[in-house]
C-alpha cells in the first residue's frame, strides 16, 4: 500500500514537471538560481499560508467582545460586557461566525480577592438561531458585572453536542465602547 502511494506520488510529480515546456523550465530554473545566489533578503508582502500563525483569528469577536478559546479552539466564546448586562456568544473555531447549540445555559466561575462565585448565563436565542437552539447566553446579574469590572478571572463551561467545553475567562480592561 505504501509503495503504491509512493509510486502514484512520483507519477503525479513527473506529470507536473513534464507539463512545463523547456522554455518555461529554463526561465523558472534561471529565476530560482538568481534568487538563491543573491545576498539580498527576500521581501514578501505577507507570510505564506502554511507559515502563518496557527491562531489566525481576530483579536475580538464579531460583537467587539473578548474571545475565550473552547476545546483547543474547536469553538470560541465571545464575552460581551455592556451596560445592560453580560452576553456570551458561541462562535466557530475561527471566531468569526456564531454557532447555535442545544444548551439551556453556560456556567461562568470567577475568583476575585480570595472569593469564588458561579454565575449561570441562560439561553437567549439570537434572531437567526433555529428553534430549540441558541448562540447567545445572557445575564443581568449585577454581581457578575461588578466582578468582571474588578478584573475577576475564571472559567466558562458549556455543553456542546454532549461534550463539555471549558475556557479561561479574563476580562480585557480596554473599556472602549462600553462604560461601567
């Protein structure tokens, strides 16, 4: 099986190399030799995709909130802290699209000044969520708001498709866009 794969790989490579005309190969080889022999640095506009950062997602979520990695980036949660309360949105692995889940709540546990508190954020379906699912969880608990303002840190836990996902919660204190 392994030798068949190796053989097919060699045949495909030979076909690709053989497809270039002699003039194309000569020009291509000449250009590569010029670059390889040069002492000048190679300047690129951007990193090639395979060398780009593996954590290639935005700094903030689509609602301007702080991102929380869930399950080695299988999902993200976006923590949005506004004057009218706290919302957490479930996002995909790229942290750009909301993901609807069949869950009634998510749990945030925080620690501040030696005290620990647990807060439930209940399902509050967004307009685009299908019936029986939600991508948004909310709380208007003033204590949660106060603790996040004070810099409390902790974890969020949510069940998605029967699996428990946990992420670290640390409120970003760049308060541009919301007042508290």
